[in-house]
C-alpha cells in the first residue's frame, strides 16, 4: 500500500496493530474519521488514553475497576465466601448479565497455555490460593472455557486447594436451552446425559 | 452490557462509533490494549489525533496530502492534461499500484447519492469543471464504481463539460484477467462482448 500522506500512513499502521484489524480495515476506519468532525477523533483518542493510563484492577478480584476494590467485591449483599473463577473481564460481564450469581469473582487474566508462553505465574492464581488458605472461602466455582488450557488451569488450581475444606464445582456443560438435540456435538450431548440432573430440580430454574 | 469501570465503558463506547465495530469487538480491542504496554495506546492515540488535525487535502486534486499540492500533482513527469476522476483516496492508491496511469487525479470525495443526502455540491465537482473551462484538460477518464450513483455522477459531470473540446472515457468493464467465463455475471459478460477490442491491441498490454 502506498500512501500519499505520512500522517495517514502512520495512523493506518498504528490502527492495524490491533487484533483482527488489517491494513485495509484500518484505512477504512481512518478515512471514516476524516469525514467526521475533528471532535469525534479527539474524544476517541482521549477515551483510549485515559482508560489505558487510569484504569485500575480490583486489589481483591483483579477485575477492571475505577476504584481500589471493585463494586462487586465491596457490595455487602454479595456472598463473599463463594468465588467464581473466570478468565477475564468479559466473563464477569457475561455472568453478571444472567443475574444468577450472588457470590464474588476472581479474574485470572488468562489460562495456562505453554504454547503461548503463559505459565501459572503469569496469572493471578497465588492470590486466590492465599484467600483459600486464610479460610475466607467456602466454595469455588470454575467457569473457564472447556478447552485443554481451561482444564489445565482448573486442575492446577484444584491441586493447590484440594487439602482445604472447601466445595469445588465447575459450571454445567450441556445442550443450550432451545437447541435441537440432533445438531448438538457428541461430546456435549454425551456429557449432558452422563451429568443428567433430577427432573425436580430442572423445574426450579 | 454492564461495565465495572466507567473508563472502560467510555473507551468501548467511543470505539464502537467506528463503522463495522460493534460493542463486543470494541471491548475485545480495548481489553487487548490493556494487555499491551501503555506506550502502544499512546502511539495509537497520538497518530490518530495528529492525522485528524494536521492532514491536508491537495488544493488541486483534493487527494490526502501532507503538503498544499500533492506529490502526484506536483510531479512534472505526470501528464497533467489527463485527469482520472475517482471517488476517494483508496481509488487513487489502487490505480497507483497498477503503475499503468501517468496522468493526474481528481478526487470527488464521494458519489452523488440523494438517498444518503449527498448532492453535487457536496462533492468536488466545481473545481474539476473549472479546470476544464480554463483549457487545462485534454482528457477525462471516469473511474467511479459502476453503480447507479457512480453512473449518475459520471453523467452529471459529463453534461457540464461536453461542450468543451475534450476526450472523455470510462475505464473498461469486462471479465477479470484469469476469471472463468462460466462464473461471470451476465451484465459484465454481455458488456465485454459488446465492447470487444481489436486482438492486436490486446497483445500490447
């Protein structure tokens, strides 16, 4: 791509550093900004910069927060001895949207993935184990994705907390509500039969 | 979507103003920035801001440029009496990549599109007609896309310059080089037969 302007080229290059944004998409976005008022680009640039420099992570659960201890952790109506372990902020948002969970979270910041050079010490695992050791926790719910990396991470944490007297569980895997059985993959369908639940309890939810 | 941080929410909202970027994609991009060093976000924000506030448009052809008259217009090796009329900067870049055009460009900045509220006066048509009136132009090549809007724009310009003694042409439409005839759409294939060219001239290019 040959640019008639260094400023344009530079903006496109920076934009295309973002994941999933190629040079062509970057050019389309940047040209769109040129058609919009200058103030729009200023607002965008300021919002990104302010977010990147000022955003905090909750000292307790490592969720993104504007304050030292996030709203969920500091909410006295939440059950603080039930901790849901998730990969990142998006998972917290997804579970919060369901309004089905009254405990608190622990955001690991990723999964153990040797292929990507992510080991246990790159994640916020120690602080979780520390909480368990101090007897603050009664139940831990693993809500990582059911991939090799997710399972490895679950197991790594489990090994370190299994000697403490706490309940551990993982979220249920099964056929999505509303899905047709014939289109479900075999592993999911198989698990949903093995891990079937009493009919009475299905009536409650 | 409920955010645990106002700063995050603001950044996602600004990001999702861009075309083709939804809230989920915006969140993914913003969370990626949080994993990268602060300097990356600074470089991005600065590049966008600098581009938006400092970029210029060539006074002659309206192409994006860092100087008053762009490199193409000020290049004395280009044939300045042959003008290729295009919609936007990307078209200039595409044609420049072919190295097949030695004339100069005129960037309209869009197409006449009453549906989108874009009339002739929103485009850089007057300055093109002015150039023709002053006798600077020998040939005009229309290279707009062959849509209703493109054809309307071509015709609107053509009506204003037809009384001056200049050659007008449009770029050839036909089957792409390397394409199979059986997969071509009928309009393109039909046109490529009607507008067939002497075999000898096909040998030259």
